C-alpha cells in the first residue's frame, strides 16, 4: 500500500553568519518541525489546499526517509563564498584615516630631517669645516687655496679667532700726550686678551721666514686685527702729528712704535712729573681716600715700568702725609 508522506516541508533556520576578515561563511541548521508542535498544527489549518504530490519512495512506517531537498540545502549552506573585497583593501580600509595620518607623519619627519641637514651644512660652511664638496675640488684650485691660506682647517681657526676678539671692548681714544698712559694700558690689555701681545713685545713686523703657509695666514690675521684696533682708537687730531711709512703699512708694531715716539714722554721727563705729582697729591685734592690710594699705586707702577726702583718707605711717607692733610 502506498503511503503518502504528510510531513511538512523542512524549515531552514540560520543560526549564525560568520564574518571573517577574508571569507564570508554561512552556516545553517535544518530542522524539521514535528506534527505535534503547535506551529505545525497551525500551518496545517492555514494551508487549506493539499501540497502537490512529489516523487517519494515508499518506506515502511517509522523508517528514516532521506530528504534530497535537505541535502541540497545543506550542500549550498556549506559553500564558501569569496569575499568580493580584496584582502589588501580590507587591511587598508581597516586603517582608514589612521593610515593617512601615518603617511602624513612620515612626510613631516622627512621634511624636518631635510631642514636639519640643510642647517648643518650652513653651519659647516660658516665655520669653514670640511664638507664633501671640498674633497671634489681640482688639484690646481686646491694648490691656490693652500697658497692663499684658505684651506678648511685654517678658515676654522680664523673664525675662532674672530669670535674671540669680538667681545673685546674699545679703548679710550688717544687725543695726545695727556691721556697716552691710559690709552697705552688699555691697548696692552686688549692685546693680552686677544693673545696678540707677542707682536708688540717681540717687535714682530712679519711672520717667521720658515713659517708654514697656514701659520703666515694666521699671523697676518692677528696682525691686521691689532693694527685696526690701534688705528681706530687714535683721534683725528692726534693722527695729524705722525705719518706711517709705506713699508710699515698694516704693521701693528710699527704703528705702535710711531705713536709712542710722538706722544710718550721721555723716561727722565716722566719720572720728574710722577715724583712731583706723588709728593703734592693729597686725599682732599683727589676727592676721597680711595681715589688718592688708587692714584698712588698707579704712580708706583709707572716707576717700576720705567725701570726705577723706589724704596717702600717713600710711598708710605707720601701715603701718611696725603691722608693727614
């Protein structure tokens, strides 16, 4: 006897949809409703019309009946779908604006590094430090720079010397014999500060004959600076009293000697003037005890510089006499 199956059509229920970063998978669970459930009974009442007959195998009551529809649905549910979005696009989109921010930050860093490198090159050029371009100059140009004392090493030393003398203050202006002593002291102080005092003390009018090219260039730099320092501190009316010979132009020691010959007092005359000032000077005439003592010490220093040895008791007597009056 042919038994027509009255079972309801299978129901497909999607439990979950799995979204991976690369594949989109779909899984489902096929369940069959039991005729005894309220949902099945309600469907039977609402259906009204019988379902079309299907080709089903005759099976014994209670036996398992394989359903081909369920198998087809199950096969379709196990299909792996390719994600239409490329893997790289997903990775890029996941970054979003963050990736653009990273690119912007990297560009900013490169620009900053380029700016710093440019500043370093400028500092090297101003300091005269050797750069990569110095190694690529031709041999004849290198020899010319060597003769002129324009190598990277000597330029660096010259820049250091210019930085050293830039902070030296200007001396008093020499107007004549009246302030020559004060002017002379300030010139000697500046020469010691700039380390050019050897030119005056050793009476140098030029570099040593066996000096190297770099040493000659360095000596000329120091000599020219000292010459300009002395010349700029002489008043125009004082310059009218002497003339610098052509063979002594730009010689710091020659200018120093000419000024001394014209404005410095002879030792005997200066000694007499100092003695007269020392014995007639008082604290009252100088305005204060401090000014009196300072001038007395300066007079004693001038005596020693002239080469005269004066006993201490003479200055003590002048000190006591000047303080009492």
